[in-house]
């Protein structure tokens, strides 16, 4: 597991993933993926081409295939249909959203230390805003998949958030529970912290090692406290 002397030393902003990192939404991701594979097949893209991709990559691949076949109208229809299906699933689950243990305390400590907070998520804005309100979580900047042309792990998702915060990548940390969070943070030139959820194996982040791995967000509170000394 990665190690850092102090995760927040010299840091002016921290970006967080939302679902699974700050908020428990229990979104049915396997269902979302099945729906997107079925959508790809509906538009003539074989399931074998997309089954190994993440949910949003399936949508982008389907659109690209349609564009390559000069089916621009179908590409727009596929994207609209895909995003409507994904949003409907997310809206169902966001109604039971609650904060991840330690999230509210960590965000409060960072804010009191003068560190800016951002949330970068691949979820839709409508569901995210409902989830955050129910969880009692706020941030200085929120960028959902509806707000950017490229989502994590593309670094531009994170870089746009940092630009809005007025902070350089070298002064920021990305915190998330998925490989895409770490990959996006590293590509953006940021330090990274992997939140290793209890149900995941110790080697979960081995393919894209972050600078630090924590099992509990409250482990990071000590780092914030050391900033005051």
C-alpha cells in the first residue's frame, strides 16, 4: 500500500469521487452495464465488443461505431436513450443515499483547515444533487458527467474542477474508491488516495497504485490535525 508523510501537507484542494467514497447510494451498476450492453446490441454493436468496457465507455464506443458508419442521427439517439436509462436507475437509488462513515467529519476538518473541496463524479447531476442533499454533504465545486465532455479516468474531468477552484494539480489530491479515480488523478498530475472499501481485496489498487491507501476515511483526519501543529 502506498504511503505519504502527510496526505494534505501543502495541499490547497481535495477532489473526491462521490458514489462509494462520500455517499452510499447502492446503485445497481451490474444492471446499468447490462442495459448498456443491450443498447449497444440494439444499435448493431456486438456484445462481445463492449462487455469488457465500463458503463460510459460502452455508450461512447456505440456512438463512435455509429458515427463511423455515417449513422449520426442514430448515434445521437443512442446517447440520449443511454443517458435516460442510466439516469432513471440512478434516481431510483439516490432516494436512500447516506454518507459514508467518516465522510462528513473529514470534509468538515478539511474545510476548517482552509482546504477547498471538489466532487467529480460519473453519475448524473439530478441524482447527485439529491444524494448529496440527503447525505448532508456540500463542496465548493461539483462536476458530474452532465457537466464535462470527458469523465474520469480522463484527466480533464479533474482538471476542470481544479481550474474552477483556482488550484494547480501539484497542490491537490484526488480521493476515490475506484481505479478510475486513481488513474484520473495520476493523469492530471495530482497526488492520489485510494479508499479501499471493506468488501474489496487488499490488492484492489495494485494495477494503478495510489500514493496512499486507507481503509477508513477517518484515517485521514489525523493528517488534517497534523496541519495545525
